[in-house]
C-alpha cells in the first residue's frame, strides 16, 4: 500500500511545487484548496504514463529526502514563469515613473502589494497571453518530461542548474529594459524639448505645463508600444522555456 501511495505522492509533490511557484496559479488570488485539488486531479491523469517509482520506503530518511527533492524541482520550474511576468511588471513600473503616471497605483492581487497602473496593466496582459498560447500546457508537458530526465530519487537539479536559474535573474531586468526602452527614449526627447523651451523662454511655467504634457505623451507611448507587446512576450517566453529545459536537462526550443 505504501508503494502505491508513493507512486502518486511523489509526482503530486513535484506538481504542487510547480503550481505553488508559477505565475497566476501560485498567487494569493488562488486559494491553497484550489491548488491542492488541481494538483490531485492532474496527478491522477499523469501518474499512469510516468516511469516507475523507485523502491524506497516512504516513511524513512531517504523517503523524506526524495520528497524534498521533488518539491524543489517543481518550485524551480514554476519560478521560471515568475521571472517572465515580473519582467513585464518592472517594465510597466519604469514606464510609469518616466511618464509621470507612477502616482496612479492599484492593489496587486497577485503579489499582494501596490503597483502602478501601467505595471498592473502589463501584468494582466501578459497573463492573458500566457494562457492564450497554452503556456500552462507547455509547463505540464515539461513537468512530465522532467520525470524522464530527472527521475524520482534523492538527486535533483544540479548545482549548475541552480546557478543558471540565479544568473537568469539579471536577464529578467534586461527583458524589462527591452520592453521599456522605447518609452524611455521617447520621454528623454520630450524632457530635452522642455529643457530647450525653458532656456528659450524662462518666463514659461514649464513645471505645470510639462506635467500634463508628460502624462498625455505617456499614454500615447503606451498605446503605440502595445503593437510590439506580443513579439516581446513570445521572445521572452522562448527564453523561459529554454531555461526550464536547461533545469530539467533536456533539449527543446520555445515550445512543445
């Protein structure tokens, strides 16, 4: 009976670790009960096609080590999507601060904090695109592949894999900059024009006029930059998929 329980418990532990750390599903807006029920149903569908579980006693020191390794593998896979969505949140915050829209903030139900409206808008837009391109199905596919490349045992992700995950956090800021660079350059030119106007006509109250013009130009820049949002998301998603494939030790490229 314990061997039968272990054949479902260890895959469910890895799956719940991914659901706990991944974007949207692992947020505060999704209750723990829903995540556990979702993990239980997916485990029942996935367990019959997984490789055989090792002959390790469940309630033993080695069994607890195996359980911890499965949770860490799932958390690492799910955390990769957090790097994706947070890059768009950071880019929205940068754009908001550059355009004078940073004072408008909303409560973020996913992170539990207060973020600028532009960052919240990019967060919701990225979430919709993630589910529209079946990103959650891609993650389930990679999780199923991880049981082949990283079988259930006391060994998990290598040290090089954890180092790659930590180093990718710098790439997250580079991805955020690539989304916000157009708005930064546009606002730089607008502020430069205000500086020239102040030099040419010192009697103008450039501060009162510049604030309203900056907000209007900021909204226009956000509207114009939405045309390339999908391309940015797909490029960043391919990098995230490659990162997850590196963590589980398989070869793949930007999708299933």
